[in-house]
C-alpha cells in the first residue's frame, strides 16, 4: 500500500502538504490539490482515517439504531429497505458512512450513548420500532445530533422526519367513498407506533367528515406484515355485515387482505375495494394492482441525512419534516 511519504515524493511536496489536502483541503492551492489527489488515485494511496479522525475530531460516520426484536423481521420490510437505501445514498454523497448499531444486551439505560461515544459517531438516526426503549432517551438528551424517523424524540439536538399519515389516511377513505363505497373498514398498524395511530386517526376523522357511522368492529389491528392483513381480512369477512371497502394502513397488509378476499371466492374491486399505504414495489405487481398512498421513501433518507449533517456542522436544529403522500390509483378500487 502506498505511503504518505511516497505520495509526497512523487508530487514534490512535503508530507504535511499531503496531509492538509485530505484534512483541510481549502488551505492548499487548487493546482497542488489536484496534483496530489490525481497521483493518490493513480498509486492507490488511502489516507489514514484514524489519524484523520483524531485531527478533525470527526469520524464522518452516522449511526443507525433500529431494534425490531427477534420476533419481527423488520429489516426485510420493503418500505424500510428503500428508506435505508435513500439514507445511505444521501450520506455517502456528503462524505459520511452509515454504521448500524446492534441492540445492546447489557440492559443499562445509557448503552446506546456509550456505543456512540465508543465509535466516535458524529450523529445518529433512529427508526421507530414501536417500543419504548429507555436506552434512547439518554442519547437524545446528549450533545449527539439525533434524527428520528416516524417518532418524535425530545432533546437539545433532536428532530424527526415522518409522512402525512393523517392526511394520507383521510384521502384513502375519501377515495373509497367517491367510488360508491359506504361500509369502509380499516386494518390498522400497531397502535403503539406513530404511523399506526395517525392513520387510524385519519380514517376516523374522514368517516366523520363524510357523515359515515363509525363501527368499532370494522377496525382490526394488524402489524404492517402480510399475515396480519390476511387474518384481519378473514375476520372482517366473517361479520354479519362485512365491509364493501377496506383501507389497510400498509401495503403488505393490503396484499394479505387481497389474498383472503380471493380465497373467500370474492373479487376485488367488484365485491370489496382495497386501498393500501406505502406504494411498495409489490403494489403494482399483484393483480388487479393495488391502489395506495405513496410515501416519499427516498425523501425520508434525504431529509434525515440533511438534518443530521446540519446539526453535526453546528447549524440550528432543523424543524420536523412532514413529507406529503400521494394517491396512486390502480385496479383494486376499480
């Protein structure tokens, strides 16, 4: 591996000048900087990142905390996969790496904070897992910049990014009503999660706005995954007065519901119309095509990256971002 001395010799400069190019490039003239960078690329020189971190007190790494626990394979959910891609891409474009932090097993309240300090992370991004984790609060109350996805956190350097869950749910119910449906059920996400609670709220608010009666038996809780949507739809079909439309608070649940309708010998949308939420890739592939509320998945990652980097660089704490949703109409509503 090429050394800094070899690079300096080839460029006719001192090792200190090479070091400045990689740590404080603005103090080196453009011609010299270009010569050193091009030569470094040619000979395969890589700067010593450990020394660079010590010199700048920056690791250029952002931690990701997302504990879905062993019972729920959250990492495979297509919605979150797209968010992670957007986050990683946005951070990489700004010169930062993403480090995933495993769940601490020691059970101490400051376990995540100690992990962040041990790795000298510049900032942290949380993804809401729906459970109150006491390890997150000491981190949020520290000097470490923190951005949460879908869950507000309280602290001096904290903000969050979420979607317009209430507005999206209201638009889903409004769309179903516009197609002539009057008995509209919902399969919710977990009530302990912000998206689950807000999408239920939007459903109830729009029912009231349209003058439709709220029937508690038409509200069935799911968990954002296929199997819960399937089970919830079967329960709704067993009612004495089953619904003629269902708003599922997540696309995977809507796909599970679609399978249950088909298994019962019914048709979508002729017998039951369906609307989901997320606009995952599968939504466009299942027959007859799932009408859904699209979230700005790449926007989640971009907004989170921009917010955490702003705080890392000493800017003001950004205000929370609420990203808009958009209705994508496909065959499941006719």
